[in-house]
């Protein structure tokens, strides 16, 4: 979602909660969202694999690539792009900003 489409910034965590190479799963308006720390840069995506209903935050993160724990589909958490089958649809991404120690995700009603 482009930053211009953001209707509100939702505080989701303290920056210290998400160390490099880690992920934090949060719910925003009942939507599971994963916050990824890739070498100090934070990214937000849907937490649900587009191939099957599996939580991506339970998978393995290698650099910027997350592998779904169910069937091994892989996504680039920076862009949401599929990088390995069996998934064929990308995951949604959301803008992230850090102010002080607070992490915010750009959100809009009906974000999915």
C-alpha cells in the first residue's frame, strides 16, 4: 500500500521488541500482520501465506526472504513478491515508520 493511501498510523510495538532477523506478529483490525526486521530495516506484510492459510511469522527468515512453514512458498518481505512456488500471489505490504522507540504501520479501513 502506498503511503498516500494510509488513513491512520497504528502503533504496533516498541522497536526494541523486533531485533535484526526477527519477526513480530500483531493483529490490526483482526488482520494478522507480520513486522520483519531485515538488517535493521522494518517491513510489514500480511502474516498469512497466499497459497494456504499458514502463518508466515512461524516460517524461516533468510535475509529478506520468508519461507512458509507449511509448503515452502517464499516471499520477499520488502515487496511482498513471490520468489518460490507453490504460491503464485504476492502478500500485501504496508508502510512502516519508527518514531522514537515506537513502530507504526500505515493502515486504512479494509486494508486487505
